[in-house]
């Protein structure tokens, strides 16, 4: 009997921990299930709010475009905007995604060409380009802003070293790969991909019905608005437009393709515009006695063009007015070394005169 009692006592000793362990496993399983449900709900909520954000963004863009439209165009845009918002305003939050599908048949495309090339289709970022030919083709079609491009032009531009047969094969392969890249719903590439990349009468183009946002277009639009406001004497508003443009300039146009000849002129033209608005913003900052802001803008100019003496003078003035005389002298000395090395010359008289006034302790 003692042996049985001992065995029973031993079983009781281990049954408690065993049951506790099983209960812990069960609790962890329940927690995992709760986490999965919560994660799914959060994903759904993110999509819902994303849809709202998309609609609001489009309304804001339309409102900004109104500024540059004629009276007739403005009236029409207001009517379209009012009709859309009257429809959206009565939609419960959980039904936004469903409504969005009726507003746009194809997911919108967002393309960034300033700096590293980036493409988003709907909510998905396209970053797994398996075909460089497809990527080059897409860049060129985007650069044409929806204009039809003859297939012969594409072959000559993208593969100038190839004979016609090889160029044609490259183009066909690139088009197929691009349509596959734009196919996110698991359908045949010819179903969805062909809706984005059209072939009409021997020409390829991005479907003009696709909602397309390109950072270059937005950059130029903000610059145009800034110039118009500046001419009207609305300087503060013009500077805000220039600031919006500057924020879009993450880098030079298609900087990942520095040797693509078809992009060179566009790249340099956009860089000139960018440097121009940096100069305007730098001068405006100095005028408002925002010397730290001025320093940032002048430094951005020199990062793109290290021989710009007006930027060196801006830095000298800003540092001097901040009481940083040694930094002001440093920028002058750097100016001397740079223009001597790059241009085999000395700083111009204006820069030299500024340096002399700095040495004399005058206000500059």
C-alpha cells in the first residue's frame, strides 16, 4: 500500500505542472489567433483610410490646378469636383474601397523619376524588375507623357546598336515583360498589362485613361505656379510653391541612367530649374533673416554645381550675420580653391569685394 500511495503522490506531483503547461500552450494558441484577427482588421482599416487619403489627395490636386485654368475650365472642374464629393460624402467609411473601384477601373500609377526610379501601382511598390529592357521601355514611355511612340523610334532610341530584327525582338520582349510587371492580379498579362501599355497603329503608349502621377510633372507645375505668383508680386506664396517643387527634387532626373543619351537634355534642363529655385529660396531666406535656412539652400546649390560663386557669397553672408566669421572665411577659401582647380581662374570681383569687407569686419 505504501508503494501505491507513493506512486499516486508522484503522479500528483507531475500532473499539476503538466496541466499548467497545456493551459499555457492553449493560451498562446488563443493569443496567436487573436493577433491574426487583429492584424487582418488593421490591414483592412489601413486600406480604408488609404482610399480616403487617395480621394482627398486627388481633390487637393484638382483644387491646385484650378489656379492655372481658364474661367470655363475652372467652372467645369468645380462641377466635376462637386459631383464627386457629393457622392463620396455619403459613403460610410467601410464602403470606400468598393466605391473607389467604380471610380477608376485601373489602379493608379505613381512614378518618381527625380533621383532613384520608383514605381507604385495602386498600393504596391514595383521594385522587382526582372527585365532591364522593360524598365528602360517604361521610363521612355513615361517621359513621353502619354504621347504615342512609333515602334521604330523605340528600337532606335533604346537599342541603337542592334539591327532591326534584334531591335524588334528586344522590343517585343520588353513589352511582354513590362505588361507582366504591371499585372498584379494574377491574370494573364494580356488582360491587365495590355490595359496599361497600349499598341495602336504601330505606336506604343501608356493608356491615357490611367490615373498617372509623375513627380517631374508635379515639380514643373509647382515651378510654373511659383513663377506666375512671383510676377504678380505675391512673393511669399511664390516661395511656398518653390518649396513644394524643391521637396520633390530627390535627385537628378533618372540619375540611375547617367549615360542614356535620350535623358541627358531633360536632366540638365530640370537641374537648371532646380538650381534657379534654390537661389530664389536662398535669397528669400536671407531677406527674412532666416540665415540657417539660407545656408541649407546655398549648400544644396554647391552640391550640384561647386563653381557657383553666388552660392559661396550667400554662405559667406549668412555665416557672417550669424557671427560665424571663421566659417565665412572657410567658404571663401574653398571658393578660391574650387574655381582655381575647376576653371583655372580666380573668384570674380564681387566675391573678392565681399571677402575684403569680411576682413574689415564690415556688415555684409
